[in-house]
C-alpha cells in the first residue's frame, strides 16, 4: 500500500485503465475526465494532444496524490493552466494532464505587507481585481489576462505591457509552492522581499514551463494603487527617434513610464481601417506609432508633467505628432488599437514570432529580415509591433501557401537571424515543443547542459512535462549532460 492506501504494482507496469482507476479512487470520479469529456472540457491556443486522462485536483494534497500515482506508474504529467500558451507547452499526448482550474482561490491579500497568497489556477484578471479591492495593484497585464492563470504566467515567466516598469512575472513572485515529480510538496511560500538564505528555489520554477514541478500556490508582490494614469498616442519618423524618446521618457518621467508600445505603420494601418473597429488617432503618414502610458499617485500633477514632457519632445522635433487621452474612454480606445492583434489575420495565413533584441538592434534586425524575405519571396507581407520598451517585438509574417516546408523555411530565416543578432528566440511564450529545435540559437551548450542537470536532479525519470523546453540528454549522460 502506498500513502494513499492504493496498491500500486511495479513502476511503469500499469495500463491506462489501471492508472485511471487509481486516479478516480484518489481524487474522486468528478475530478477525473477521459475521452470525449476531455475535449468538451478543454480547448487551447495551441495543440493539447490527446491525454490519457485529465485530472482536476481541488487542493495541493490532491495534486501530490495524482503526482505520486503518475510517478509510480511511470506515466508523464503535463500541468494545464488557462491553455493560452502558443508553443504547445501544454501538449499532453499520452500523458495525464493536470488542470489547476479548480484551485483558483485567493487565500489572502495583505495590504500592509503588500503581498497576496493565491492558488495557481487563479486567473490573472481575478488576482488584479482582488488587489484593487484593497487599494493595491498587481502590475501584470497581458492580452490573455482573462484566461491565463497565475501558475501559467509563473511557469512561462510571462511579460506583457508593463514589463518596462515592473519587470516580468519572476519579479512579481516572492514565494512558491510546487509539487515535484514524485509527489513531494516543496513549499517555499516566503512572503519576504529580501531572503538571502541560499539558492532561490522560487525563481528556479519561473519560466520552467512545468518541466520541474507543478506550481500549486504562490505569494505575489503587490504595489500601491496608482490612480494617476496617463495615455498618449505618439508618432515619430525613424527608429532613432523611437529609442531616444524611450530614454527621454524614462529619465524625465521620474520612473512613471509603465508602457512603451510601438506599432510599425503596417500594423497601425490594419488596426485603424475596416473591418477593424478602431479609427486613426493620428494620420497614416508617419514612420512609427507609439502608445505611451504612465502611472503615478497624483492625477492632476502627473497629467500636467506628462503633457510638458511630450510638448518639449515635440518642440525639439523628436515627436512629429501626439494625442493625449483626456478620459478613461479615450485611453481605452488607444489601448484597443494596440490590443487588436487579431487584425493581422487579414494578411492571410501567417506565422507569429515573439522575439527580443537589444533595443539598439531592433531596426537593423527588422531591415535585414525584410530584405531577406523579399529576396526569397518577393512581396511577402510582414507586420511588426510590440513591447519595444523591453526589447520585445512581435513579428507576423505571411505564410504564403502555408505549406509545412514554407513555414519551416520562414521560421529558419527569422530565428537564425535572431541568433545572429544575439537576441532571444522566445521573449514571451517559452520554448514548449515548437521552439525546441531552435533553443541552441539563444542558449549555449553549457547552459543547456546545466539546465539538463537541474531537470535530472528534480525529475530523474523525466515524467514532468517531458520533451518540452530541453532536448533529452545523450543516453551516456545518465546523470545529466556534462558541463
Ligand atoms: C491573446 C494572447 C495574448 C498573450 N499575450 C502575452 C503577453 O503579452 N506576454 C506573454 O508573456 N504571454 C502572452 N501570451 C501567452 C500566454 O498567455 C502566456 O504564456 C501565459 O503565461 C500562459 O498561461 P496559462 O495559464 O494559459 O498557461 P498554459 O498555456 O496552460 O501553460 C503554459 C505552460 O505552463 C505550464 N503550466 C501551466 N500551469 C502550470 C502550473 N500550475 N505549474 C507548472 N506548469 C504550469 C504548462 O504545462 C505549459 O508548459 C498571450 C497569449 C494569448 C492567447
């Protein structure tokens, strides 16, 4: 008998039916779905595969019980959050999918310590609302805010619109509770900003994409509410002005700059012309369009300072034109243009990329990429926009005949060029399955070997979201690849 009181036969010898039976006995029938019920329950933004079973634990103990069963049976497990990832990181073919959706409670919000304790299945927007209720602020903001979960954003180290000021998810997480591959509950739920007591285990799981363990709870860091929000739409003529304006706003706005979102003209055209609902806020003749946002404590003073800084940039010729939102509704309309990414579908079948580069290298990178695409496929359309404040751009490239060969050829061109410019082939969604063949373009053999060793130490049987993020080590490196 194991801890749950169920007899398990020798490791790896259980069939799917036996595993399902054990899961049902441990978690209850209502928490285990199979066959059609899985498809009815779940859809995703990328391939979810065909799991052997989907379990929906109600608490950490149930996650641990499910993990112990999978560990004993030697069957892989794949954690599921909101399934909004775009790189097939939650693909659970032949595995037990473990959805955190029932573990969605906010357990504690403490405005004095500025922390919040949440379960991993809590949706990001819900966490933000809970912070607002006590006059605090959880700064993570991304397009998938209504579906992505805290466990998912931690596991992909999600970024979003406000990274330029508040950092990525790893900067917003103080502590974490994780269930490891063998069912061990590792609690590192420290609500401390400063804690120099050895290795930072919390950070180890940020961006691990569920390959090291299942995040079950987390302590998030909150900031005071910032009611003084200002938003403007700005036009500049060349990329040199984009980077100069970024640094100018950072220095003159006293740290209040919270978003710096750049749209190349093709993107701006798509989101401001029918069938898009948005309409132009500035003429269609400029080189780049930038949505600028600041957040601060004083509505009146912040607004007038914001206006002064933008006016002086215009007087100098750094900015060609600008409109400042005079109401929340106008600010929302400006953000709606930036967020209307689905308009890129109008260029036909396309391939999306989220990459990051040093800000100084973005313009030459885009120019070289477009020249390379034009040479091979004259007239191929590409659209660029993104969180340039933190070097992250989205590239959307028309996939032509959309054949596998053409998609692979385009991917090779884009990601090899990112490697040449020493950028990151994934600034947002992670590596998952889709970007695995390109990991070496952004990480050295030594880095990959070190990651394989960490993976092996925590998951020696390779059952925790296997095949994602890292290539399998060579069989000769049984204890993890050599450094
Ligand atoms: C419209 C849209 C806009 C987006 N905008 C952004 C953006 O601005 N910035 C950005 O970074 N991303 C963005 N994304 C990508 C996506 O929303 C993020 O990657 C998000 O963090 C995924 O969260 P999720 O809960 O949906 O995780 P899932 O998609 O369910 O899972 C993603 C990965 O995390 C693992 N995982 C999930 N939950 C857990 C857990 N509890 N423990 C361990 N591993 C887990 C999964 O196994 C998988 O590998 C966007 C996606 C969409 C569809």
